[in-house]
């Protein structure tokens, strides 16, 4: 009779959270199996940050996670984030001799390549003697009411493409639905549903926004233009705003400003964009009127990028004349519209372009100390599959490290 191999913990998903959790659990002395349906590990790390991996953010305030995280209960992540901080991960990066730099706003990147971070995580797994099966798919997971030795602690049998395994703890670290071309699947959500764990509705996050073809036509010519803006959405009480760079595309808007606001944007809601947030436009245009005979577009090009100035001046006949001939009312209207461009997206570029998935496993079903399901002993969810989503800028990776560590420390050790 075939003996089914036993592991203290089986971790499903060899991304950021799964790799880190596996390494840390293994170094505690647990016998750990890490499985992934892809033959490659951590593809999301590999492509992140332009290939340099924005691995954490120094500015993360662990006492106020709602500042940088989205979800039905952002406070859920406070426990894990306060116990494994950006400084802790930075110390690990330094221990492995990986050079890094701060880009801006606390964002830390590897100097050479994201591959350095991946190799570090693999080295941590090796130090914990983690066994890896790749490519290996999960066919079925069954909860056994009592363990193989007749104990009542409960255990799991996982049927995989490399054969069955038996374990006391299952850790689901399968990420979200974003970027399917690198292997994203809905397995984590299906496993949650199998065990009756509630889910929060999923949608693409940190994603470019799109507009209807005809309505966007006047701006499609600006594709490729980037500029610093202030972008906001929501009512006065719940208004969210970001000061970041915006990028025009053929189909709509992208760039850090738009990716950030997309996590807060609700379908049908307008955006407000200040296209010249550092300029007093009414004052600048009045001064130009007093001293210049140039076309409005030419004067405007000293305040905003010239392509934007040209496109904007084309919108109204009143703005297609020398600035000294324009009425005060026309200049005031121009200044107001540039400072508060209101537009309503028709949708997003979807999961194929989204960096993360909003929603996921309902945090109410999990322990914030251990990431274990309250109603299903021995089943844990970590990283992106959980309804916790960070801002652009290293926050999602820090959640992967912190939730992975909280789980690794909580997993029951060898009996």
C-alpha cells in the first residue's frame, strides 16, 4: 500500500507571500511543501517595478493602515504589519547583500534586478529545507475530521498532479486574478468557497481607466504624454486624492495617479483632475494677457506641456486667439477647466493590465494574528487573495511579507 507523504504545512502558490511564508516556516523546523502550477516562481516579483521590484515602502504607517490599504476592514492588516515592518524586510535584504535605492515617496527598489529578491526568497526556502513541486496542480483538497493517527486535530489530504500529500496545515497564497498571462488563476477563491469562507466581490485594482471611443477622441492624440497632476474622486466626505504623474493613452488614462485612484473609483463616478496643480492659472493667464500678444495656446504651453496646451485651446473658439484679445471670462473659464477637468470613465483595462485584485477572502473570516480561518482549523489565507489591497509603491509586497510571516509563526510545529 502506498504511503502518502506527510508535511507539517503545504503552501499553495509560489509568489511573494507563499515563498516568504514557506522559507520562514521551514526555518522554524517545519517540514514544508510549496507547490505551484507554474514552472516558474514569483513572476509578479520579476515584472514589478519595471523589473527592479519595488519591494517595500519606508513611509508605511503601521499604526494607521487605512492610510495605505483598501478593503472592507483595512485595520485587519495592522497586527501583521506592526509585527513585521518594512525595516524588518530591509534588514533581510541587507543581510543578503542586495543593493537597493529609494526612488521617491518611500519606495524602495533593487538596484540591479527583481531577480535578486527572488533569489533571496529561494535562498530562504533552501535554508528552511522547503520542498518545492513545480509545475504541480491541485486537483482536490479534503478535510479529514481526524488525523491519520486518529487524533481529533483534523488534517487535510491534497490530491496533486504529482500525487497525494497529507498535512496538518494548508496555506493558500495563490494571489489574485490580475495579469493572467503570468499564471493568475481563481484557485484561491474556489478553495475559500469549498470551505464556506465568505468572499468580498473582486475587481481589478491599480488599473488604467478607459473612456468611450467618441468621447475620448479629442484626447487620443495626447497618447504618450505624461505630466504631474492632482486627481480625486468621491464625495467631499469620502474624497480621495493623489498627487502623482498621469499618462494619456489611446483608450484613456494611466500612470501612477490613475492606478492609485482606480482602487477608490466606483463605476459611474466622475474624476476631477487638476492638470496644473503647482500653478496659479487665473493669475498666470491674466499676467500673460497684460504683457503678451501670443496665441493663448502658446502662453499656456509655458504652464503645461505644449501638446496639452494645443489640444485644450482647440476645445473652444474663444481660446484660439491672441491672449491679449481674450475676455477675462474666457480666460477664467480656461483656468477653471484645466484646474478641474471633470470626466467619467466608462471602465478599466481589466485584469490583463491590473497590478492587483481588489476584494477576496473576507477578513472577518480570518484571525488577524495568524491568518487562519476561524471556522476551518488548519486553513490559512495570505497575501493578495485576502481582501486587503495596498497602494502602488511597495505596499502590496509588504502585506505579502507581513501576512506570510504572521502565518509562518502561527503554523503548528512538528508533533
